[in-house]
C-alpha cells in the first residue's frame, strides 16, 4: 500500500473533484504534501467560481430574519449549494452565522458539510457556539463521513475541542476523521488537550484502537505518527501500559502486513525508554519475518525518524534480535551503508548501531567495513574512535580489519 497520509490526501482530492479515488491513484507519486497542495488549489478554484453568486445571496441575509429564511432554505435550497455558500456568507455576517447554527437542522448541515470550504468556515471557529457544532459533528460521524470531518479539525479551537471531548462519544469516528486531517500540528494540539483533559479519553481511545479493525488501527497509526514527539511519548506509555503482549503483537502484525512500517518506525522513534523496553521484549520482536520487514524498509531510506525508530528499538532488543538486525544491515545497498554514519550522527544513536553491528555475522561486518573504507580518512578515523570509546574493538574486529585491509 502507499503511504497512509498520501492515500488519505488522494481520497480528499477525489472528494473535491467528485471522482472515484481509483481514478487519481496515479497522482500518489506526488506524495502527501503535493496532493494536499493540489487539493487546496482545486478547492479554491471551485469556491472562487461561485463568489459572485455568494455575494448576491449574502446581501439578503441582513434583510430577511433567519427565523423566516432558514426554514425556507432548508426546504428549497439543495445542500450542495447551501454548503458552498455557507462559509462565504458566514464570513460576511458572523453574528448571523452563529445564530443560524443554533437553528440549523443537523441532518441538513451534514448534507451540506462536504461542500463547505474548510478555510472559510475556519475563520468562524472562534465565534462558533460549541453545542450546535457538536450536534453536527455527531451526525457526520453517525454517517461515517470521515472524509468530510477530517479537514475541519485543523480549525478546532480549545473551546470546541473541549466540547467535542465531552459531547462526541464516537472514538472510532474521531480517530478515522483525524486521519484525513493533514496538519500534524493541529492533531497534536487536539491530542495534547485530550491527554490533559478530565475525561480520561485517551485510554479509552487506545482500547478502541487495540480491539478495533485493521482499518481503524492503520488510521490511528497515521494520526499518532504525525504528532509531536511529546505526544507520541505520552500515547506510547499509555499504549504499552494498557495493551497485553498479545494485543501489542497483533497490532505490530497489522502494521507489517499493511506495509505501514515507515509510519511504525516514525512512531517508535519518539517512544520513552520504558515503552521501548516493553516493545523490544514482546515475542513479535523475535519473529524473523517481522525483523526482516522492519529492517529492510530502510534500505535506500535517508529519513532520520525512521532510522531513529529502528536504532532506538535496537538499543533494547535481545542479543539474537540484535544479530538479525545487524546481519540484515550488511545486505543493504552500498549507497545506503555509505550514508549510514551520517544518518547515525544526526540521530545521535551510535551505541545501538554499534551494538547491532557487533552482534552481526562476520560476513555482514566485512561488507560494511569494505563499504566504509571508501569514506574520507577523517570519517574512518572517527568511526574507529567511536568503536574504541564503546569498548567494541573485539566484537567489531572483522569490520575494522576489513576497513583497514581494503583501504
């Protein structure tokens, strides 16, 4: 499968253009950011096309009382047109928009929500009354319309987040909606609020994820892997405290089978030492196929967070698992191995890297030493100093000997 966030952005773009997502699969090569930018540009073009019409409608708002106009609108105006007009009219008349939310039927609002411009509606977030918004959100989630709900999360204020915490009880709906929100920063704000909130919502969310479907688990991984490091650390501690070894193993298996290892490693990269130790001790980390999937995805990868995830985990694994990791690294492409010292320096995780290399088979050490022999002399000297500083001269004899002999 493709990157989880990229896939979500493809679905959002398809919704904007009113075409099946399969027709846009070829655009996934643009990546999540490229698709996100394209979707926003297309949405802007669509909404700007109707600006003149919206302006004429907006002129009528101060003239006709909402108690008269809104019931007529809900009977006569198609939700698609009402949705497209709602944001622009609301920005022109914010007080009327607030009043309208209290009168609007949640079902009609949910019908029109897919056609609203999140950017325009987001400008009203500070004045939006929480309770009508909660009623509309509940209706959208009842319909499982997560694609519509997701983009609006970027504009949730603390007041609205608190209202959702207390008034929206669909844990799965919140998680799956958040998977369609592009901004990791916005998701972090929401999750951080829930972590500190009085309802104990996050442990309940974690239990829902652990016992949920593969689709829900992948949505949760997409959400949490994009949050700030402090949020991941807090989520991880709760997850590994609540989850049984069997549940954690099943969760990891789900991620591996869905080829979501990159997101998994980004999440692991920011776990606390306590959580890392629990994960490393899980029987799943002694499974050869799992180790192969987790390690092999990094061949050709230069993303620091993914390497940080592997090396942080490697610091806690059992010796036999360390041997498997180090030996598989020896099979990596020469270009990847050449970049490895620089990547490790950036992640500041030399001890676990040297540990797995010291545990690796002699053939793997020899190949890595041969590759590193092509590095500039200053870098090779630095490697030798690190090996001596960690007391690994003897376990890494094959690597250092090959490095010198080839050079």
